[in-house]
């Protein structure tokens, strides 16, 4: 009987031990689960913070020509637009560094010369964030720091390209097939003085390595259709080799010979005095595209309206004007962007411009009135850049042109 009693008493003891084992196992399992949650959270935060610094560095480097304050402010702004562990990433100004990327050593340095061959302008962005831990807090580690450093550089992808921009280049014929007409007809002008009422799209001719037009007829000073003698009006096309968001810089010598629009100049009489920024001995006359608003009187200055799906503009006459296009003919390509106003020197002295597709913008000589290089940011979808000159109507009677040099810089994450 005593033995039987002992056997019955042993069962509760076994059951109690099993409960302890289960509790210990559950604690261990919960610990591993918490550890897995912590690990996953930290790994996700690492990916997010890297993505945020990459975006901040890429955005900031495009603003290098605007100076350090604009570089830093844009890096901080873009970083804040990215979440890390569910909250916007905040980086101090001191975490944005402007310097030089050495392509040979694959190193970022805070100073040095720029040769655009092996040494390039660059921006480095560093970020740090504290990630709260669940399992780690039990062991005394309440947070885990995640950090990332991204470096972006302006990489010159090819040698600068110089092409001739004819004074006959009507920006509103950009991307149009040969034979397309543009420009407001001059109903009030005598036919003898103005034989061509419209500008006509056509081949812009061939050019020498120095950018000078070459013609089979030595009597011609500009490409023409050889039937009416009218110069073609298509603007100069530059094929883009960079991705959207990258940077283009245009340079035109300020003392380069220019054109004039007065009657008689189309046949070579007199010497034009305009420069690429629209200066006529220091004065500037503001024009808009008359054909963008054919119901308004000729000479009306306005940014409203459009022609061939390309926006209007207010800009000095005879200055260089640009427009980005994709691979499509711009007519009926959707909503036309708003026109831009460059009627004041302040507006023309931009350090960086971000035009939309089919939105005309001021290029001028490619630099501000103080001599600072201007930067043009390539819009999404752009494959081509067209450069022409500004006139109200009748580009066909202009004379001369410019040699414009374009440098294309790809924004690359290099580290």
C-alpha cells in the first residue's frame, strides 16, 4: 500500500516539471521571435537609410553650380522626404560635404582640382539613425545605430560638343517634319521686303568640325530649300546621352557674331550686333512668339499660348532659346506646360533651371551676368535638346548664328 501511494504521488511532480519546461521553451521562443523582429527591423532600416542618402546625394549634386547653400538645402530636403523606420530622415547640414571624386583611386576628397577626366565635382551625404529594439532591450541594448554614406558625382560622359546654332532656328519648329510651317504671317508687310511669310522646317545643313556651315552653293550663307531661296527654320538638335535628372551646361562666347531681324539683313546687308544673351550694345528688347497667340497684335509680350505643342516665352530677342523633347512630334502630345518669363535680368541670371518637356527656356550665353556657369537639368522623358534663337515672327530673314558648346554630365552614385 505504501508503494502504491508513492507511485500515485509521483504523477503531479512530473506534470509540474513539464509546465516549467514549456514555460522556459516559450520564453526562449519568444526571445528568438523578438530577435528576429529586431533583426528584420534593423535590416529594413539599413535599406531605407541607404536609399535615402542615395537620393539626397543625387539630388544635391545637380545644384553644385548654385553654391554650397543650395546643395546642402536640397540634400536635407530630399533626405526628409524619405522615411527610415517609419519616420522622415533628418540629417544635419554638417553631414553634407562638397568635394571631389577621384575616379582613379575611387576616393572622395574634400578639395582638389576638377579636370572632368579623372577628377569630378561630387557631394557626399552621411546619415545615422537609432532603431529601437525589443529583444535587445532585455539584454540592455535599447537601440541599434544604422548608418549610410552615399557619394554622387557629376561625371562628364563625353567630350564637349560644339554645333552651329543658326539665327534661322525657330524653336517652335523643334521636332517637326520637313515642310512644317511656323511663325505668324506678316500680313501688313510689303512682299518685296518680306518675301517669306512663314518659317519652314527642313534640314539644317552639314557642318565642319569647327561648327561652320558647309554649302554646295557658295552664294548661300545659310541652308535653304533652293526652290524659293528661303532658309530652313529648324533649330539645332542635340542628341542627349544622359539620363533624366542629369546636368547639361551650354557655353557660347559672348563676343560671337550674332544676327538681327530688321528687313534687309537676310540678304547679308549690314553687320548684326546682338550677342547670345540678347544684348544689343547693352540693351534688351523682350519678345514673345506671335504665332502662340495669333489673335493678339504682333509684338505682344506674353507667356500664354503655344505653337506646335510648345509653350510660349518672354525673353530678349535674338537670345538663344532651348526646348527639350522626347522622341515624339510635339504636336498634340498632351497638356502644354506654362510659359516662362525671362524679361528681367534677375530671371535670366538663374544658376539652375529645370524645364519641362516642350517648355521653352532661356539659354543665352550659358552664364549669368556675373560670369557664373548656368546648369540645365534634363527633364523626365527627354531624349533631345533643341537650340534656336528668339524672334517674334519671320526667323527666315535673320543673319548669322552662334557656335554653342554643350557639356553633358551624368549624375552617378560612385560610392
